[in-house]
């Protein structure tokens, strides 16, 4: 019995020593292997706005290496607006459901569970106002007769507007008109070719100043302040056929002409050069922007095939035209497997403050989620909101919350950043609205108006 008693005491002492060692050594070893963050970590947290609209804000969030901590939240005023998990050091957040013309205070909170580890400096952001649907006045004119029409219009200012097409007045034939602040003047844009003075139909016009104007039919014309010069690019060995498309320019030494069979020609101020596009689809619209922060130019082109469902969108990057979206002849596309709502590309538009590219064509209107490298598209259900939408011809706007779209059956639509509106007062079954140009509170639309089986050129001016 005595032996068993002392053996029990020895066991208890050993157990006591074991617990003592665990109590002392365990915290020491845990200091080396803990996954818990320190009590007061500091992170380099950057919060910036990359897209601002009346009802939402798109943010870029950057957080320095956070180890095992990946949780964060976007705080708007006193509420948590968005929670997410950070993969890598950067991410994009969007806060929806905001009110126009309202100031909000934002912060990024780095969290571990419910514990806030660090926060960014407050960022004050004011959402812009909704643009106005209402137009104070419309001036609708028909010009010429005998199958006349206008294809493009360029606003310099309220006293200097140019439009081009084919205009027959009965007494003479013209291919341009110019508003000088008091009246419209008829213009002959002509050039010499093979010993003859030619005056073709014109599709597009681009104005730099009074001594530097470009117009495009099948081939370019240039005004130097004294005379027009015609450049027959096929005879010059530049392209195998004509263009009859559109013009966009960065400056007088960076001009792009687009048109038939996937052709794009660049003019550098001295020479013309054909640029390979990798497509034979007719190109119908070109749009570009200058990044206000970097001064870098971004350019997009779209087009579609008349004899099939095929469409393409090109983006100019690193000196090359890259396909960022394709719709194939079998109605499939390069972004997903959906058939019914594949975008048909006739017109495009974007703005430096927006990440999206607006696309119109066929019977639909869409946005690509990333105008540089899209991964998906979203249908804009204008029909569901206002009861009618058809055949978008041209998209242009002042900003992402002031967008106008011309469409089939003399339709003009406007998006104010929240709602859509159709201008019923412009409806006339004999009108066809083509190109639209917008400059702040001025709107010009060109097209044609049927009179019996012939047409007159149509010119519409809207003022807010």
C-alpha cells in the first residue's frame, strides 16, 4: 500500500511538471507560428474613382500585402455598402443605388472577421446630375430634291456647322453644306482625277480649322484653305478599292479613314498607309478618346457584313488593330454561348470617364463591360422600359449620362443616366434619321425625307 501511495504521488508530480512546461513554452512557440494579425497593423490603402455616374460609382481599391487578411468593406457615410474578399492587391468595386447630385463620404475598411484592422482616408464623392430629356426647340429642314440625302454632320460651334452627302437642288448638284451663323451655304467639294473635275457623294467630314478640313467619299478630299485636293488611294497603291466609311482623328498628323472590306488607312501628315485589320467586314463607325490623365489616344472601330450576321469590334493597341469582339455568321460570338442577344455592331461610343463601350446594331443595344478587353456584354432593354426600340443607327453623347441614339422609323432616344426617353415629336414615317452629332446643348441629326419615291436631304437641329 505504501508503494502504491508514493507511486501515485510521483505520477501527480510528473503531470504537474508537464502542465507547467506546456503553460510556459506554448505561448513562446505560438509567437513564431501564429496566423493572427497584429493588433494595430498598417496597410497602404488606396481608394479612387474610375467611373462616376448619377446612380452608381465604380471604385478602384488597392491594399498593400495583407498576409492572410483578405476581407474588406466599402463604407458609405455610416453604413457598409459593399463587402468583399481581396484577391491579390487590387480590385474593382461598384456602389449602386445612389442618388444624383449627392455627396457621399467613402472609406475602405480592412477587416478580420468583425474586427477592423485599418481604414483608408475618407474620400468625398459627389454624383453628377441627371441630364435633361427635354429639348427646348427643334428646327427641321429638308434640303434639295431629286433623291438628295445627308450622311454626316460636324459641329465646330454654333456659327460653324458642316454636313456632307449628295444634294440636288434642281439647278445644281452639291455634296456639302455649311452653316455660317446666318444661313446654310451650298458647297462643291471637288477634285481632279484623270483630267476631269469630279464631285462624288461624301460619307464623312472632319474639321480641324478653316484651312484644314477632310472629307471622305470612296477616297479622301483635303481643304488647305485655298483648294480641295483629291487622293485616289487605289491609284496611289495604298488600298485595292474605295472606303466610303468614316473619319476620326487625334490631330492633323494622326487621321484614320475606315470603310469597305475591313480597310483602315492612316495619314501621318505626310503619307497614307494601309493598316492590316485581320477582317474583311465592312467597317461602319469609328470612335476615339484622349485619356485626360495620360494624353494617350484610344480608338475603336466596328462593322458588320451586309450578307450575314457577322460583326466585329476592333481596338487599336500598341500599333495594331486587335479584335475585342466578334459575332460570327452562325450567330455565335466570341464572348459567350448565347445566341439570341448577340450584339450586331453598327455603331459604337464611349467616354473617358466610363469603363464601358456602347454598341448598337440590328435591333439591339448593348454595353461591353471593359472597353479595352471585354469579357461579357449586357443587353440594354430600352424596349422594356419605354415600349419601343428599333435599329440603332448612331450613338453619340456628351458623357455616359447624356447619350443620344438615332434609330429606325425616325426614332431618337436619350439616356439621362437613369431613364430612357423617345422623342415622339420627331416621328414621321417618311423620315430616316442617320448620323447624330452632339456638342453640349446642340444636337444635329442628318438623313433623308421621302417625297413620293424621291427623297430630300434631312437636317434637324435641337437646342436645349
